[in-house]
């Protein structure tokens, strides 16, 4: 007998009381650990209501498969009201991140061809490789300046710049110059705004932004200011390319970047293009840079593994005679390392869908229209899903063991991360260059946990030492 929806375990009866407890536990920062704890208390499925949003939470790959089969033709995630409220407030269009239904699909199909289809990778790689080389040159210079033949530092600011330079060079076909000593203060401001934007979003997952706006709350004001900074900088970059394109008649010789390609294609309105390009630019900074920081941290903790990866990269370099596109096909362990980083330190704590048909999970009936969340952080640390989950083992992604609905860091299906190809290429190229040039070390016994600021971030600075090989 299938059990009814109302019998799913969990605390879903009193949203306000749960929000109070959540707040007492400093839940805004601990969302990922609270989810893990809930699975321990209630088992592989639980219902929850915190503040105004209600969901069913699941953890098993087999259940994830059922969830994604019921996502329908227009998959819909949890609505991040802070983001839609800002757009409505400032009268700015939604891009692919916030659109839904047919409007989302028609935009996404066109964007897919320019951003995530395999054919565009060849265009992106030379641009990304240049940024990777400049990053390495910059680190060498920093090392030289210390006079100690090593550089001990918190790399996060440098990585933000690397990520923004990379994604911008792909979007605009041009360099911003962030690998130089003196950088455009506007670009630095943009980077700061993204961090603030994410941080101020998380409380507004539980407290309606409309309410916060009415009472003039600081989080809402900071959030608006952050998005204003993001949109202003993106507008400047977009306008710049738009003007250049009008001046240069005819088809360009070299790949002109995603924005110019979309403008020339002329299938989306300029306003739609601007909205999605802004989202790509904003989505392309903290996500990849933090994942790279965690990866360097893990490599510093595992020196033997680091050498193994270095050997793989050296062999790939020799076999492909330096052709980067070829090299990327010969580094399975490096790719495994990135998957392993995202397993333990996922950018997104959960994936969510409003299901479009009734489903049965763990023998409970779940009606169409319910918000179902897959706890990605919890799944990554579940010993039933990943044996010895606490161990960082890139090789677990090589073996023939099943990866069925286990590799979900970028989401799933037609609504998965649009920036995935850019992110993967950018991160692989970064690691190749770093492994070829430096040894990464850290102080022993220093362990760093995650904190939730909409995306998962290191709870304190990660201090690493880079030494030239
Ligand atoms: C959506 C993860 C980097 C742009 C998503 C989603 C996840 C994700 C989990 C939701 C997918 C779903 O619901 O199935 C990541 C991770 C990254 C990363 C782990 C890097 C380590 C990037 C980058 C960009 C980007 C570099 C931009 C260049 C987007 C956009 C969406 C999205 C625009 C919304 C797509 C849509 O709704 O159609 N990402 N992301 N992401 N990401 Fe990423
Ligand atoms: C946060 O409970 C936790 O890729 C919430 O590049 C559920 C939720 C909903 C949407 C998720 C979000 C979480 C984490 C950050 C994600 C976002 C969708 C896209 C976004 C995963 C899991 C991200 C980081 C995008 C951001 C692009 C942007 C801000 C322009």
C-alpha cells in the first residue's frame, strides 16, 4: 500500500515556529548541515516548512531519477524571490535563470547553441588558455616579489579575478585586464557586488523580500545596491561590444564571443540577450573560483594525489603536443578531481523541481505541483551512496562502478547549468597550468568547513603556499 503524502515524516506543520528554530540554530549559515541532520533524523525522505516555503526532501540517486522523470517540459526550480523582486522593482527583464515556461524554453534553446553545445568549446578554449597562462605568469611574479621563492596567501581574490576574466573573455571576446597589477576599480566593484548579492539572498529565501522592502530592511537595500552594481557593469560591457559591432561591418575573422554571436544571430531581442548575458557574467565568478579554491585545498592535503595529477597532465601535454583541446580529452583524473571537489563542496546545496505529475518516492505518494528537493550536499556525504565519503578520491569517478544519478553538481537535464561547459573548461585549464608550474601546500591540521551564503563557501580563509616546481 502506498502511504499518503500527509504521512511523510518531518516538521512541516508550523512554518513560523520552524523559522524561529532555524534562526536560533543560525540556520541561514548552516542550511547544508541542517539538511544532513534532518536526513539522519527522518530517513531518506522528509517534509519541511521553513518560513513561507514548503518542500519534500530526498537524498537517494534512485529517487532523484524519479524526480527528474517528473520535471516536465518546462522544468522549474525553487523561485528565488529576492532575484525576481529586484528585477520587478527595477523593471529589468528576466534572463534564462529566472524565466519559466515557453519563454524560458525558447530562450534557452538559442542560448544552448552558443554557450553549451560541444561545437563551441573549440572557440572558448584558446580564449581560456590565454587567461590561464596569464594567471600563472602573475603568480610567478608574486612569488618573485616575496623574495622567498614561495607565496603564502588566501587566493580567493585572485581566483575571483581569474574567473571573471575567463567568463568575460568568452562572453565578450575581449580581455578585461584583470591579471594586471592595476585593475579597473569598476571590475573590482562588480566582484564585490556578486558576493554581497549572494550573501543577502539567503535570508530572503525565508522572509519575503516584499515584506523586507516595505519595512526598509537593510538586507533588501544591500541586495538592491549589489544587483545595481552588477547590472551597471554588465551594461557597460554589453554596450561596448554593441557599439563596436555597429562600427565594424561584415563578418569578423576570429570568434567574437557569445554576446556578439547572439547579436549577429538576431534570434533573441536585445533585452533578452542583455538579461541572460548579465546572468552569465554574474554566475561565472564565485562558482568556479570557489570550486578551484577547494580543489587546491584538497590537493594541498593530498600531496601524493597532487603528484599523480601532475604526471597525468605531463603525459597529456606530451601526447597532444600542447594542443589544449586535445589535452582536455586526456585528463580523466583531473576531471575526477573536480567532480570529487563538487561532491564534498557543492556550489548548490540542493537541486529542486516542481513536479508536473504525481510520483511515488520511498512508497509515499507525492502530488503534482509539489516542490521536491534533492539534498546534493547530503547525498555527496552519504556512505550508502559514496563508500568512505569523507575521503577525497578522484579515482572513484574513473572506476566502472555506477554513476547513476550521482554526478549532479551542475544539475540535470534541459534546466541544468547553462555555464557548465565554460565552467568545466575554465577549471580544467586552470588546474593544468597550476599543476605544471607550482606545488601547492598548506599548514597541517587546518580544516575548513563550509558556510551557506546561498552558495556554499569556505567558512574561513583558506591559506595556501605556492612553490615553483
Ligand atoms: C544553473 C551549478 C558555474 C550560469 C545552475 C544550477 C546548478 C549550477 C546546480 C541549477 C541547475 C538545475 O536546476 O538543474 C554550477 C556549478 C558551477 C557553475 C557547480 C561551477 C563550478 C556557472 C557558470 C555560469 C553559470 C560559470 C555562467 C557562465 C548558470 C545559469 C544557470 C545555472 C545561467 C540557470 C540555467 C537555467 O535556469 O536555465 N548552475 N554552476 N553557472 N548556472 Fe551554474
Ligand atoms: C540555494 O534552498 C538554496 O548556479 C535554496 O550561477 C535553493 C536554491 C535555489 C536555486 C539555486 C541556489 C539554491 C544555489 C545557487 C544556484 C541557484 C540556481 C542558480 C545558482 C545554483 C540551491 C547559480 C550559482 C548561478 C547564479 C547565477 C546568478 C546569480 C546570476
